[in-house]
C-alpha cells in the first residue's frame, strides 16, 4: 500500500537530518571565521576578497548538488553521503594550516562540498517514505538548515574560548580542526548505522537520468528554490552588515538577529512539509509567494527624512505689513498666526518608539515690515518634514517572519519533485538545489551592486519584491494554462 512505511525509515531520517545539520554548519563557517580573522588583523583581506571567501563554499555546494544527486539515484545515499562527510573533512582540516588568501580559498572550495549534502539527503530520504508522507519527511530533513544558526551562535564563543579572548589569536586554527573531527565522526557513524536504499530507476544510464532536466518545469522549480532557499542563504550573511549599517547595532547583536532569522526558517521547514502533504505544494506556494511579495514591499521603504513644501500663509487682503515675528504677521489690522519651527524638527528623537511615519510642519515668514502685499500673496512659506524611523524591532520581526515563510516554501518546492519525478529525485533535486545554491551565491553580489549604485540598503528588499512577483506571476500563468487545457469549459465560465 502507498502509505506503508518501510522499516527503519525513521532511523534513517534522524541520522540523515543530523548529518545534514552538521554539514550546513560547516558550509556557513566562513561567515564567522573570515570576519574573526580580518577583525583581529590576522589577514589583511579587502572587502572584495572577504566576499569571495564567503561565497566560494556556497558556489561549490551549488555546483556539486546535481552530480551528487545523480550519484545518489545510481548508488543510494549511504555510500555517497558517507564519503562526502569523510572527504570534506580533509580540506576542512587543511584550512587550519593556511597562511594566504589563495590557500584559504582553495580549502573553502573543498569543504564547500558539504553544501551538496542537501541533494544527497533529500533524495535518500524520499526513497524511504511513501508518497503521501514524503512532505513531512523531507520537511524534517530540511530543518537541518538550522545548522547555519548553530555556527552563527556558537562559533564566535568557541573562537573566543580557543584564543583566550583574542590574546592567542593563532589558536583560531583549532576551530577548523574541531569541525573536521566532527565530520569524520559523523561520517563513520553514518556508514555504520545506515542501511542503503536505491530507487527503482537506479539502473538507468546517464542520458536517461538527464532526461527530466529538459523540462521547463524543473527550471521553474529551481527559480522558486532560488527565492526561498537562495535568498535565505544570502540574507543569513547579508543581514549582519545590514543591521550594523542601517541600525548602528554592535556586531554581536547583529549576529544574534541574523541567527534569529536563520534558525526558525530551518526548523519550520517540517511544518511546510506537513502543510504540503495536507493541502498540496501549489496552494502552499501561492501563500508563500504572495506573502513574500507583500513583506518585501513593506521592507523596501527605507529609513528616511522627507522634506517637502507644506501649507503656507497667504494674505486675505491688500495692504501693508505692519508687524513681523516668528509667530505673527500683521497686514493692516489683520493678524496671521505663524506655526513656529520646533526645536527638534529633522532628527529622530532617541528612545522613542515609532511604528508609523511622524510628521512635523512649520512656517517661515517671507515678508518684512513696510512691505506692500496683494491679496493671496504669500506671507509665510510652509515646510513639512516626514520622519520614517523604520523601527529596528518591527524590521527584525518582519525579517524573522519572512525567513520562516521561506522555510515553509523550501519544503513545498521539494514536495513537488517526488510528485512529478518519483524515480529521479536525486537528479531533479540536484538541479533544483544547484539553482537555489547559485541564488545564494549571487544574492549578496547583486545586493552589493544595488547598494553601490543607489546608496540605499533597502534595494535588496526591492529586488526581493520583484523576484517574488516574477515567481508568483509565472506560477499563476502555468496554472491558468493547465486549467484551460484540462477544463476549458470551466475556465471560460470563470473568465466570463
């Protein structure tokens, strides 16, 4: 029966998820370690060099997802995942010996293969569960994304302990050695405790395994994943400088906010799998993409001060100006009240909580005593300042919620794959994961160029609004075409 569970499936899911969590923590190591090395002047790397070192592991993980996913379809998850854990420990250990940018970059390229563990684990997990339970299982496995938060939260503390608070800075080299040892231990346990399983299509040749990749549907799923996963990876790193530069937060506090963004997004993925099983991946994705459009638009509004002409004061009659002060203008016997400029008109008031924009208006006289004015001539010009604080707490809550929504979307995208390609989960999942990982690599680069071109930090959210809208429109167009093809009479009635 379809809902019959294979014996030992839950055990494989647990070990799979734990191994993936460790791999994801290793994959995100450079975000913490490179920052530590530069801040402590161990290496004099430029911002562009730092960006490349953070991006290289992400790129490696993306590139290798397809071939490792295909190998999983061919040979099963046990040998592929086990060897990945053991082999990635070698460049991770060698990282502790480097003394140059290129050495660090080469080792980063090597241990970045840990990011490809997702394609292996997602395919291997799907082999053990029936179709109607794959959404929850894949969602639980995907919760291993929380490994990003593990590194963000605990690696700085571990570095501080190893280096004795920065006194013995060279002791940073113990950190990659610890990570390498963990990879070896998990790799050995994986090979010892997990039973192998392959899909029915494991006998297909390479050409047959590539066949599904010709479908536009696979690339559409990849675009969705570039949004919900790729941008999750991008913002896991980008939010740290964002909080520091926009809200002037200390680096440690910014790191905590970034971890709060990463952790729920990974854990909630299991809920996304359950929702996809219950209501279907398409309905869930409609909700995810629609919410992403709305939230991205809300977060696109920058922290700003708008200065614009306001309501001025005009003379009601012809006459001579007989008196002028900051609060009053007299024309003949007619007096006109003037709104004075407040003391704090253009600065944000410290320690006050503003959710909505705050408006301040005043008037400045433009006439002098003895000046003869005509009816409707301007006596005092108006000025309006609108202050939008983009409150840090409101922004942080929105970011955390959006990250969680993307976490649900990650599970929904991968629920599509076994539904449409039950015997090619590794190959299709690898390609979708590759596109998603590529999005994670390109995201910070795109954000950087947008920031450099416009000077606005919120351009990253403007880009997210556009990206989300494109995905939503594409999905809706596909659904409409499918409906017109399968139930044309119903679609004509709905259109009418």
